[in-house]
C-alpha cells in the first residue's frame, strides 16, 4: 500500500484472534481425549476378545478329547464283547473318567441347544447296556444288541456333532478375529490420527498465532492488489490515493486518471448528480452500488468501454469512532464484455425469431419432459391451435388419430434415449386438410448431460409423399406390363417354335432330296437356310427361357443321377462341337472319379448350362484346348470350364450376367 492507505482496526482483529485461539485449543484437547479414549477402548476390547478366543480354543480341545474318550469307550466295549475279559474294559473305564472334565468344559462354553452332551449320554447308555448284556447273557446277547445298529448310529451322530461343533467354533473364531482386526485398525487409526492431529495442531497453532498479525496485513494487500475488480481509496476530498493493478489497467484503457487526481477528472459529467451522494458515503457511512459509466477507449479510439462504479465508506486511522468516514473506497468493474455479450444475445435471439418466422417449417420448443409450456407461434399459425389447446400434450389433437399411438411411442423413446430423432405423421392444417409432415427433434443438453429442452421442426412433405406414391404406382404399372409381356412370350412358346421346326425339318428334307437328285449346287443355300433357322430357334429359346423366369413359369424336374456318368455323357456329346474348330476337349474328374458321387437336381438344365459354357468356349477358341473340371470338396460339387482362347476383355466382365 502507499503511504496514504488507512490501516485496519488492529485491536478488534487481535481480540477476534484470541477467541479463535481458545476455540482451537478446546478442539485440540478434545481430539487428544478422543485419541486416549480410542486407545483405552482398544485395550479393553483386546482383553475381551482374548477371553472369548481362549474359551473357544478350550471348546475345540475339549471336543477333540471328548471324541477320543468316546472312541476309547467304544473300543473297550467292543473288546469286552469279543473276549469277555475285564482287562479289555480298561479303555472303557479310562474314557469314562476323562469324559466328565470334557463335558464340564462343553457345558460352560457351548450354545444353549448344543446336542453333543445328549448324544454322548445316549452313547454311554448304549455302551453300558451292551457291556451289561455281555456279562449277563453272553456274547450272543451283546452281539444281538450291536446288530440293531443303534450303537453304531449313535457313535456316527456323536462324530457328526463333534465336527459340526468344531466347525461352528472355528467360524466363530474366524469371525471374531476378523471383527477384532477391523476394530483394532479402526480404534488404533482413530487414536493415532487424533493424537497426531492434536500434536500437529498444537504446533501449528503456536506458529500460526505468532505469524497471524504479520500475515494478515500482507494478505489483505495481496488480495486488494490482485483482485479481479478495480479497487481504490479516496480521501475526504474525493482525491484518489491508491489504485490496485486492475484499476490501473482500466485507467490505461479508458478512464485516464492517476493517484492524486480528483474523482471528477474521471466523471466530470456526473459530478452534479454524484457529489451529494458521495458526501453521504463519507458523512453518513452509506454505500452506493452499480453506477453505470461509459468512456471512449484510449487504446482504440471510437470504441466504447462500459464500467460499473461502487462506493463504500473507509474507517478512520487508529480506529477512531467519529460518525463521518475518513474517506471512500472505490470498486470499479469493467462490464464491456458483458454488455457486448448481452447485445449479441439480443441480436442472436432476434435473428432466431426472424429465421423461425421466415422458415416454411414449423419450429417449436418443449420442456425436457416433452410438454409445451410456452406459446408456439408457428405451430398455432399452421394448425390453428391456440396455447390453451396446445399446452402440455394437447398438441396430440392435431395429429391424425391413426398416427397418434406410433407418434407417442417414438416421442417417448426419443425422450428416454436423449438423442435426435426423426419420424413422419399426418398433421391437421388450420383449414382441416391432413398434411404429411417430416418431424425432426433434437435435445438441448446441459453440461452434465441432462436435457434442458427439445427443439423440433415439422416440415410439410405432402408433395414429396404424393410424388413417391405416383412413382411407386408407375413402377408397379411398369413391372405389371413387363410381367404381362413375359407371360405373353411364355405363352407363345408353341406358336413361335412350331414354324421354325417346320422350316428346319423341310430344309433337311430338301437337302436329302437334292443330294439324291445330284443337285449339289443348291446344297449351300439349303445349308444357310437350315443354319439361320437353327440360330433363330436358339435365340427364341433364350428369349422364352428368360420370359418364363420373369413370368414365374420356368419349371424344373429334379432327379438323382451319377455325376461321373453325366459328365462323360456330356463330354462325348460335345466332342463334335469342339473339334469343328480343331480344338480338343479334356474331361478332368480327379484321381478317383467314383468319389464324385451322385446329385439331385434338374439334369436337363444342368446339361444346358454345360452346353452353353462349352459352346461359348469353342466359339472363341481356335486350335486350342477346352477343359471341363468336375470336383467334390466337402460335399460341394464344383463344375468349371476353361479354355485357351482369346478370353474376356476387362471392360466386358461386368456385362457377363446381362440379358442376351
């Protein structure tokens, strides 16, 4: 701060610091007490856990000893039954003597409903009865009692009860150890953390108390100097005595004042209005907020910067209690960017409004839940629905009844998915006509991903829809005409083929007669007639086959046949066609033709396919070879025809499967 800056009231600050010191000392003492209490609780808890674990260990040892004693009783019993000698009852008697102490331990540590003591008592009673039977009735009587199985079943139940008791005890020990570990960690952590925090707190409290007064003034100066708003101090004559960095920067940009200058150098046109109010700030300790000031930028002439001024009273030096203030504080905020943003927002909203009104589509906005909470001018203009009818979900009344269920289903799905969506439905125009509308909706999301609102549009696509329907109708008509043409040609099969067959037949008869009469000069002409008639018949057959396919009139007759025989038969038939241009036909059936097996298909159609492929190969091959390869790979029959002819040009490959 500069020499003219007023210091703060030190006594009030010191008294407040003392109060804070006492509060902190109290909380540090409480933390230390918490640490000691947690440690004491840990010691008591550990003693209690050790006692319970010791009792559980004794119970496990007692159950082991009890089972061993019962086994000794059973061993002595069985030995006495077999031999009848009293010396074999020694294990019996020793087991009985040990059982009393074990039963006492179980009675003190076991659960209330422990079945083990009752089972042991029953086992001892059965053993005593067997021993008595051996003494009184001999081995047969004792064996008869053993044969009932009661003795063995009771012993098995004793074993199971011992195992169950030990498992339950071990689980209890494990649970107790786990709980003890958690309790110990918690209590020791609390004790250590509380004690450590208390010790560190005491140290920091002492150090902080010593530095508090030195740091407070420096901190205040740093805050004032680096505050994002302009801060300054004025004396009672309204002369500026101090400016922070932000206020200095504002002066450089537009305000154009300095330390020692009067406030009226900055606001000359506002002196008459502000001076009485500023006197109230100094004389009556009042505060003035949000005074708008505009000034031309010093760095960029012609650009206007906007500021907000605020004034507050300053206390006297040394904490004097005079009613009037020693001066006034000045708070200045540069709101130029905010003003520009507000202006741009207004302009953007105006552009959006004009765009919506000028757009041929209906633009609307709903809440996050999809309901209309505000009037929609373009919707009302198109549908005639006012806000009262439109509000909430009333817009559904303008949608065609047949389209409403699907519209609501898609609308709800879009709301749940929070993603853009597109659909179509019919909307009633204000004149009552239903129009086909393309609906596009987009969510406007908040920063956390939640939907703030939905923006949508309805675009009239009735004309396009009608054009699509007309195009579909024209397409259907064309396809129907094509099918009619194909059906006509398929039905004309007999009428087209019969005359050509007659021409071919009569030309062949004429050839034979000319040969018999020796009129060889006419044979070339007859050959041309026969050749062209056959070529025309071939073309008609191709046309008729395509027409049959298009008219769904092509039929197939599937049958089983041997692939090897079929391939050899076709090969022999085609030999004459291939040798006409000095070509050779090779049939490749693999190393084992018998493995080709049989197939089930239309043999005539398959033969026709092979004829077409081989004749095409022979047509474009001179003095070469044509190979027909037949193979069976994993049950899939493959037939291919290759030749050494001129091949197919790259640009013609795409036309292979075109008609004709």
